[in-house]
């Protein structure tokens, strides 16, 4: 619920802050995130929802640091931080998330199903 509040606040606060180039992308991101968190609770899939939030928040740290360096016109630091983001994005969202989601799926029931 805290995570949903955070993204809802981010969604609302965008309209009161200085407009940035990525306004529409962040707006869509926040709407989709609030929807997915809400559906995770509604469908009683809180374990997988919490896993997705943890994995996504892990790589967001270096992305936010990269954006701060870019706003401060520290190009070299921004490039290094973007490289860190790329590595953390790949390992957390592509590798770890796919492995954990495949382990969390209800494969045992699918094996015993008869057509």
C-alpha cells in the first residue's frame, strides 16, 4: 500500500512541478504502476506484486541518480550511472524477474491437468 501511495503521489505531483521532457512517459508509467499494484491486491497476487515492485525499485536507484547527474550537467557521471542502470536493469528485470516469475507460477497444477 505504501508503494501505491508513493506512485499515486508521483502521479499527482507531476502536474505541479516543472514540466520535463519525459512528462508523458512518467505519467503513463505512474498510471500503469498504480493500476498493476491495485490489480495485484484485488486478484490476491500480492507475493508476485511485491516481487515485481522490489525488482523494479532496485534498478530505479541508478536511473534516478543518472537523471540527477544529467540535470546538473555532469555528463561523464550521467554516462557512468546510465551504464550502471543498464546492467542493473538487465540483471534485475530480465534475468531475476523471469526466473522468479517462472518459479512462482502454478506449474504443478498445469502438469496434472487433463484435456
